[in-house]
C-alpha cells in the first residue's frame, strides 16, 4: 500500500506541475490542512466512542451484545470454542457501530484462534468477508469525516449506509458459503463428484 500511495502521489504531482505549476504549493498546503482537520475530528470521534466502549465493557453491556451474537457466530463460523466466539462476537459488535479501528484487535485475535479450528479456511474467509462488508448501524467513522468536511447534514447517510451494508453483508455470507464451504460439506461434494466420475468412467 505504501508503494501504491507513493506512486499515486508522484503521478498526481507530475500532472499538477505540468498542468498548473503555480497551484502546486497551495494545493499541497490545502491538502495537508484538510488532512490535519480530518485526523483531529476522527481522533475526537474515536475518543468518544472508545470511551463509551470501555464503559460498556466494564458495565457488561458489550458482553451482553456479544452474547446475543454468539448463536449467530457459532452457526456462521462452525466453532464451539468459547474464547473464539467471544473474540468474534466482540469484533462484530464493534463493527456494527462503525468503529473499524476498535474492532481490529478483536478481529486479529479471532483470526488467530480460527486458524486452529477444523474449518480454518472457511472460518477465516467468513471473518474477512464480514469485516470487509460489515453492517453499519451507526457509520461513526464516515460521520466523523463528514463533520470534519463541514457537511450540512452529516448523519443523513445512516439509513442508506444501513441498507447497502446489509445487502453487501448478506451477499458476502452467501458467496462465502457457496465458494468456500465448510470442510465436511466440501468433503461430501468432492465425494459425490468423485463417485460421478467413477460411474462415468465405468
């Protein structure tokens, strides 16, 4: 990613210097100013939500939410390990609030534990799919960016975001189940295909 962003920066710099060299410095300073403003706004947003997450965690609210998600996680990830289900449920519950940065530690822990499960390939793929397309009940990070950019109605995206992320999550789950089925299901499919091949050869 560093190489990619460096190439994009160098290419855009060369184009701007060629088209409008007199605006290069002002554009650079304006971009730096906007980036700093967005970072400060996101820092404030994350501080508030991470503080609330800590309060919820200490009071047991987040554990209650993750407990509600455990049956779904158990069914989706094909695991009975409580430690793994705890990490997955916490990851999903934080992602629902649109705080992807706070969900990362739980996601890393869940990925490490899922690597040891019987359905490691399927479960890891499902975790990646859900994190990439997570349903956003409150798109906190995007709202923070819109506030920093002085949007007149920064929360107008809540309903559209909820609809689109719900669709993307459902699609991701369905495709993961179809393309990377759990081990037992895949073994059955391979056995049926092998049997058909043998019968055809006979």
